[in-house]
């Protein structure tokens, strides 16, 4: 029933189409049981995530989280390790205008994050989310959790972490949020003090995905005190980024957090946590910019995941409405059902156009802050509406634990909150619009 016609859109290269087909074939096999449903106790979720990261690594998909040249920079001359048998060369047949699909690291232009192929990331996330929400989560976190190393790590740090992330042998995490600093992320308080050849970290991080199973955490902390603006808000200055191993002295998991769509999540504690100076990522004070650059690469892929969940909901709704007898016909024969299906399909299509437009613009090097925010907002919000309609079409069955639409209903919710809540995306879009209008005055 599912169509993949969107892959014929001009945003994609033949390499992207081949990648989409390969990931889809792999996911069909890996989730032959229908996917999506996992035991939800903490130990089972942790074990499932570890296994998924390993499997995604073996299949070659996590290599897309770690662009080739970032690894090569760390690997010196041993380029064979990074070559990745499972990796499709998405640059093949790539756009002839302003750079290629980026798999070869040749994306160009002021806005490009060298080497990241945002279209590939979004395609993989859409495909995995369609099949299994936890697989999408496991894939996404390898990229988000190691992105700051790719963007700003020293060659030694890249060499230490990235090949293992790409191979699915090390689990990554991104630790920015704190109890009093979520949307207002510049307000973080966790501190890092230079002491000889070490930094000493003190404070907390919360809502940290992979918290409890990660091998390392990219942590953002204050290296100088917060500066206040006249209105009382905190400036983005004085924040730096570090990589902290899960066995670093003074590091611990303060609390595990259980959420509606279970995945490993925790509050982290840093109690005189000592790490080598060389674990700093980028220059001291550049941490806020680095966090935003990392999110900027991966935010479009959140939209990709939302599309996968929404498309699955539409397909389940189509199947159900064609087979459910009602009033002497089927549910599909009723015009109100048809209206619901039409709304779902149209909104998914619109969100998909915005998502892959943003990814394509990003890959060719444009500055696309507004387009990325639009894609993240419209894909996650419309996916929530599509999934809700699917639950309605299923009637009572739609709210039964273990039904596909029931877990999609839970899977989608957090995407409207993390990596910038919808309200934050609206502010970004409005800021960009108003800045442009002011300049034009
Ligand atoms: C499942 C999950 C996984 C996560 N994983 C990670 C992770 O791996 N690493 C990490 O660092 N963080 C992670 N987070 C944290 C996430 O980024 C924050 O939850 C998010 O930034 C919102 O912060 P908050 O929860 O503190 O909510 P708050 O900042 O308190 O915001 C609450 C609400 O206020 C509204 N709001 C925000 N700004 C405005 C505004 N200007 N005007 C009006 N309303 C506004 C929004 O609706 C928002 O949802 C995760 C969160 C969840 C739920």
C-alpha cells in the first residue's frame, strides 16, 4: 500500500534512492514481526537499544551519522576502517550545481556542515520510524550524540570515538538540557573549571537520551559565569563543550526517567567529575554555538522521523478502513472517513515537501534556519494530527496496548517538544521573517 514516489522528487540523487531502498529492505527483514512493539520495562528497553545500535552499525547505517572525512581526519592514513562496506555512495549522480550529496564530504557553501548528508539522515529516519520507533531513536542518537565531536573534536578525539560510533560499537549521547534550562538553554548552570591538565565538572543534566547506556556524553557546561541582559535573560556566552566517558570519576546517573514511548533517558550528575583538557570540543566559550550547529544538522531528521510515523499511521488507517465492516458497507465507504484520509495524506505530503526541501537546501550549503524550523514544526504537528485520526479510525482498538496506532500515538508526542518545541520553532520563523522585512525597509 505504501508508496515511495516521493523519492522521485528532484531533491534526491540516484544514490539517495538506492539508500532508501536498501534501508527499507533491511528494515522489512529486521522487523519482520511488524516492528514497533517492544517490552517496556527498563532492562528490556536498554537491551533492545544496545542490540539495535549494534545491528544498525553492522548494516552500515550508523555510518551516515558520522561523515567519512570526519573519521578519516582522526584515522590518519588508515582509511580502510572508515570506508564502510554497507555505505551507499549517495554522491553518485549528485547535483551538478552547488556541491554533491555530501557522502563524500564535498558539500560546499557557507551554511554546509561539511560531510553531513541531511537528506540521507532524513531518509534513514523516515524509513526506520515507519518500521520501528526504537530503531529510529537508536539511529538518531548516534548522530546527535557524536555530532559535536564531528564538528569540533580534535583529530585524537575523533579517532577515539567516531569509528566506534559509526560501527555501532559505542553508544553516544548529547547532554545539554538541565532542570532549569530546556527551551532557555543558555541558562545552563553545570560548570567546568580548569584545574591543571583537567577540567572539573559540577552540576546536573536532565532528559538525556541514552542516559544510562551511553559509553560517552557530549556535555555542555559553563566555563565562565552567566552574563545577564538588562531584561534578565542569559546571554549565550561562557559555555564550552566536552566529551565525558561514562566511567569518568565523579560521573553518575542520578535518576532514570520513564516516558510514554520508552527509551533510555536519565538525569546525569557531575560531582567533581575530572576529565582531560584534551576532551574539550572546540574553543573555550564556543559551546553554545557548537550545540546550535549540532542541532541545526539533526533537526531536519526529526521531521523525517515524524513523516515515518505519520505514513505508518496513514497506511494502518487505510487498511483498517477497507476491512472494517460498518452500516452494511466498510468504513472506507463512508465519506467522513474519506475526508479524514484525504486530510492525513495531504498534510503528510506538504510536510514531506518542506522536510526534503530543507534537507536539500542544507546539503547544498544554503542558510536554511527558517526552512528547517518550518519543516520540524509542520512535520511533527501534522504527524500528531494524522496519528490521532488513525487512532479514531481504529475506534476502541486504537487505544489498546500493542496496537500499532497506539504506540505511534505515544512515539510521536515527544518530537513536538525536543530539539526545540513547536513554540520555539515559531519564534525562529518569525525572527527570520522580521529580520528580512526590516532589512528590506
Ligand atoms: C523524550 C525526550 C528526549 C530528550 N532528549 C534530550 C537529549 O538527548 N539531550 C538533551 O540535552 N535534551 C533532551 N531533551 C530535552 C528537551 O530538549 C527539552 O525537554 C526541551 O528543550 C524543552 O525543555 P523543557 O522540557 O525544560 O521545557 P520548558 O523549557 O519548560 O518549556 C515548556 C514549554 O514551554 C513552551 N515554550 C517554550 N518557549 C516558549 C516561548 N518563548 N513562548 C511561549 N512558550 C514557550 C513550549 O511549549 C515548551 O514545550 C529531551 C526531552 C524529551 C521529552
